[in-house]
């Protein structure tokens, strides 16, 4: 495990990470395209700021500044905004600052979340390993490690932290890949972590918090898919060919939920 490695240093090191796998699952061509894109959306900036505020609060003022209300149509406002932009820090809106403060308070008030963070040791630790089966160089960055629970802990901001909706997020955003990939790295490096916990927090009031441990079946599903994707990555890297969707004509049908609804209604109506 490598501690105190900046995100920029982590980014510069070679290795397949969870976000790579998510794109590769769509197609190798989408994976290659994603490598050339460096989008810095408001959502990503907010996520980075939230992680620093919650996990490394001593670094927040060094990296971020919360903008007061500024009328950028006036000369004074334009000058004030230019000063903020030239500070070298990421500029957050006043509303983002309020949300981050609310989320921090909500996490602190949540018994399980606050206990886990209180028991944690390393924050933002990076690991690097070679996949046992394929030999592919891999890497992962762990928000929090909790040796007392033998767990890796990840902070996720979300629109809906309810168990029903967050279970869909596991699939839609590839969080099961992340969990399986990270724990595989821990196993390869003989780091004694065998569970993965998400602290899910909503981005809007009341900033509700839920804590979830991904189950063994979902981890197994994630691990099998990760291995499949690493094999695909190795084959594409060896051939130099990164295809998109299949070249041949494919038969397509309505989604299963739609045809099920039609059969149940018996009249062809949804």
C-alpha cells in the first residue's frame, strides 16, 4: 500500500482502474475514447471537494475556495471573480459550500458512518498490483481503510441513498466492479481486507446517509466480470484492435419488462 500519494501522482502511474473497466464493459472503443477525455464537470468537482472536506478536511482550504455571491455583470464583480479564478484553487459555488457543510454534519450525526470513519486509518491510499491471471497492471485508490472491520470504505454522493435506488447505482455505475477490483488488489498484495462498505449520502437536504456493505454474491458477480474485462483488455492490447459493437447484423427485441407487461395485460397495452 502506498500512502500519501497525491491524486496527480496516482493518475500518472500506469494501471487499469475501476473507471477503465466501466468504459471497457461498454466496448473497447469506448475505453480508448475515455482515455483521451479529461472532462471536469461540476459533478466531478463537487465530488472531489466533498471527499476532501469529509476525509481530509485539513487540505480543504488549500485546494478549494467557496465563492461569495458575486454579480459578474459588474466591473467590481468581474474583478472579484477573476481574483478567485487566479487563486490556483478550485472555485465552488456558495450553494455547493452549503451542501458540503450539510453533508459533513449529516455524516457526523450518523452512528454507523461516524463510527467507521472514527475507526479508519489511511485516507486516499493507493495500491498497485499485477492481476494474477492475466498479468495486467492494475491500480485502485481507496477512500478509507478500516482495519478493525477488515474493510475498504468508499464515500459516494448520490441523488437517492435508499437501499432500492442505491442497489441500482451499484449496477448502473459499476460500483460492484470497483469493490471486486479493489479487494482483488488487496488480496494480491496480502492486505487483509475482505469486505467493501459504501457510505452513501444524498446531495440535497436533508443530506440523508445510509451505509451499505456489498454482499458476497454481488462481489462474486463483479469479480467474474472484472476478470472477463481484464482478459478482453489484454487481448485488445496484444492485437492493437479496440472494437466497438459487433460488426455483424444482430437481432433485437423489446426489453423483457415490456413484453412481460404486454403478456400480463393480454391486450398488447403497456
